């Protein structure tokens, strides 16, 4: 339910059916595993099958993971219920009544629920509703001439409250056939005594007693009625339906234009180089968007699609004024994972104020998504000045403020900022980004040699290493335990099935990225060449000589025979290559 974590519950029928339709939503009747157990109607889109607490979704970072102690205890009870038979599970239901008995009681209640009888006078209506067999009420029925004009406006409300309340008298009287009449009264002549109803006390039968007051007395205050739970349940059936114009979280029944776009269909996806997804060199992080499609978009939406084509696997937080907005499939993810609602319009669109960026971004990152922060790089005045200085006529696509990707973050590369609040995860321990490469060990034939580089982005500290492991991957398992990696980078097609299993079963790993060998997961020589040409380790004040001031830990991994410093020692070749994957 909205505002609550995923809570284990037991689905069972209520009055012969376990589901109902409220407005445009379908709801499921469940009993929550709680102390004490509680029941409720939950929207069908929030109901998911429970497969036990050992599944990945229930672990840290999973959809169902929560730190709520009561919810975890409920999950343990649900785990035990999975092993029970259907009949044994029925015993877990508190106050359960079989479907057949409920149907019989419901039919009896419908037969006695309400009767409307028309009298000879067209202005009179008769109503009666009987709640229990032991309830009865005798009402005082004054003539029309004896009624007060200021009671006329509230008589119908008093009649409904009295008919819905349950009798609590100790004496049982036969069910009355006659129905109390509610009449539209005429104003009484001046000086007529007023008649006031009083409710019965718990020790007497519910009989209305007249009382006399002067014509100038204040209007009597109606007695407060205590409604039973059964009456409240019936009254809930008359509540207003939910608004159909606003889509709730995870509006699964709604379709959007981006879902039928030809270039987004699974078998037709292409990267920026127009390679199909079955090509060995296919890059799943990019997307080819046809120019004919971009020409039909608005300036801002064209800008969004161009950024999305370069960051297809990332959720874009698109800055527009004082808000971050999400479009198309990103909006669907935001509604599902963040509980946002869709904005008006035919395409998927959601958003939130800029002050909430940290909280929403952290929620997505903890669930395994990558988040890109897109900011406006100029003001409207700066845009107008840019258009004025252009040497050609401005098009509508030029008249939009420039936006750029300022940062791409994951759970492992998140960099805290004093302007953003990241919620509870700020107090969590360090998380690491790990680059891992493997080479079969020809000497032993059963183990592997690994090169690793992991970094704590919160403090900017790197660790490099290379080691030979046994056939059980004991050292690699120990490494993942001591330094829990949230994201793992590895060479596509180069890891063994055994290593894949170790990484996949690590509880801390949320995200795994397969990089193309050479192009994205650099070799040791390409890594050192890139570090030399860049300004990472330039001596202070040296910008022209091309000298490199290597860190001591990295310097011992270089081959002294190479004067250019672009060759790694053989025993550290894999470690330097892993450094290249992190640098890329």
C-alpha cells in the first residue's frame, strides 16, 4: 500500500470473492502477517507473489528489502506459511467464515437490508433498515401540526443515523412490520411546543421520548451515535470513487506512445552505430533514434531524445526550471519505483521539485539504476544572446536553453554533496566500484589469475592488486566480503562461469556492467598511455615537458626497461588493465 513497505500477507476470500472493483482499480482482499493480524483491500498492482526470503528481491538492494522489524517478522511467518497446505493456511485466518456461509448471510442481509414503501401521499417516503435480530426501536410519531419548523431540515439525517445504529437493549421485542415515516412537515403555528428525541440508555429498550421546550429555546444538539464496525463497512461502500484523471503509482493498465515506437521494439533496437542487438559489438548503453522522428519533436523533447540516445541505460533527471522531470520509459520507472504520479498528457511524464533530487536519486540507485543529472547550462537571456550572434537564421531547435549531463551516478559512484540529502544511506558504510579481469592459470590448470582495482568514490581512494586463486575462488570470495562491491565491471565474454557465479551470488553486488575488451576495458599498455597523455599525474607547474609523477604504488608496477613508462610488469599486467576499466 502507499506509504508502506512490501508487507507479506495472505490472500483469502471475503463474501465469496477475494477481489473487488473500486472505480477503475481492482483490489485484492488480504490478511497481513502482523501482530495482531489485520485485514484490508490492496490494489492489485501492489500485490506480488511471495517466493520466500532467500530470493534476490528480499536481499539488500532488492525491491522487497526493508529494515522494518515488524515487516521482517511477518516475512518469517510467511516463510513458514509457504510450507503449509491450503487447509492449514486457512487456520491462520482470524475469524474466518467459509465462502458458503458468507454467501448465505449476505443473501439474508440483502433481503432484509432496506425496503421503500410509497404511501398515499406523494410527499411521504418510508424507510427501514434492520441490523441484528435482537435490535428493535419504537419511535414517537407526532402529527404534522405538532412538528417544529427548525427540526424539518435535520429529520432525515436523524432517521438515517437511527436506522443504521444497532440496538443494545436487554429486552427483545418482535421485529416490527411497520416502517417509520419521514414526512415533510409544515411549519407549526406559533406557540406550539417543540418535540425533542432522546436516545435510549444502554439498560433500556430504545424508545424515543418526547420532551417539551419553549418556542424560543435553542436548537437541540443531535445525540452522538456510536457506529458499529459492520455499519462503517456498509457506509464505506457509498464513498466516492477515486479520481480517474490522475494515474496512481504503477498504472499498469495505461499505454503510452513510446511503447509502440518502431525503433524501441525489442527486435529492432540499434546502438548509435546502427548495430542490431545481436551484433557482437552492440553497445546496449546507446540507442539509435531516427532523424525523421527527431524532426517531429518539440525543441525540448528533441534535446531529451538526443541525450537519451547517448545514455540509453540511464534514468535521466531532466532539469526544467525548478523541477526535475522524467519522460517516457524513465517516467514509468519513476512512477513504479518512487511512487510519483503521471502528469497530464498522452505521453508518460512525471516530475518533482529540485530539492528532492537527493532522496529520489538515492532510492533509484539503491535499487540498481543509474541516474544522470541534466542541468540547464544557460539562462533564457543567455540563449537569446546566443541566437542573436549565430551567423545563420535560428530554427526552433536553436531557441531552447542548452542542457548537459553533469553527472552519472550509481550506488557505487555516488558522491555526496551538501546541497543534496540522500536519506538513510548517508550513514551506511563505504561501497566500492570493482573492476575485475581474469586469466586462466596455465600452471595449475584448475585455478585462475585475477587482476582487480576497486575504488571508494566518497574519498577517491584506489586499490590495485593481482593474485592467483584456487579452484574454489577463495581469495576472490574473501575480497568481496572484506570490500563489499556494489558495482562490478568486467570484460564481456572473458569471465569464466565459475567467476560469474561468485560475483552473482555476492549479496552486496547490485549492478554488473560488461565492458567491451580493449575499447572500454583497456589493456595495460593503453591504460598507461592514456594516463601519460592526460594530466592526472603531471608534476606541479609542469605543463610542457610531458613528465609524469607516478604514485609510488603504481610506479612499482611499471617496467623499468621502458623509458616512456607505458609498459607494465608481467605480474601486474591484469591489475593495471583493471585500473583502465575504472578510468574509462
